[in-house]
């Protein structure tokens, strides 16, 4: 009887994890803090380094040389700053 309870709890836990994983971050990165869904009609900005388009609300912003630049990731921002 106790064995059935333990197996039942394990099955319920695995189902919970499976369902939770299917509803995690929109961008496919579990635990991501940037999982917001862009607003319909939101402006896209181009990363000057890798030329990726990202929603303005999710872009990394930097003011360089009197211009505001937007980047898709912190890595691209740092790489561009090294140039």
C-alpha cells in the first residue's frame, strides 16, 4: 500500500514538471527574466552588431557617441563596445 502512494506521488510530480515546462518562458530559455510577450504592433529595433531585430521592450539600450543603440543581448552590447 505504501509503495503505491510513493509511485503515485512520483507520477504526479513528473506530470507537474512536464506541464510546467511546457508553459515556461516564451523565448525558450527556462528561468529567463526576459520572457515577456511583445505587444502587438510593438516597434522592432535592429542590433547594429549581429543585425537581429528585437522588440524595443526587450532590447538592451546604450548611448554611445550621442546615439542611442539597441542590442539583442548583453553579449552583443559588450562586443560592440570593444570595437
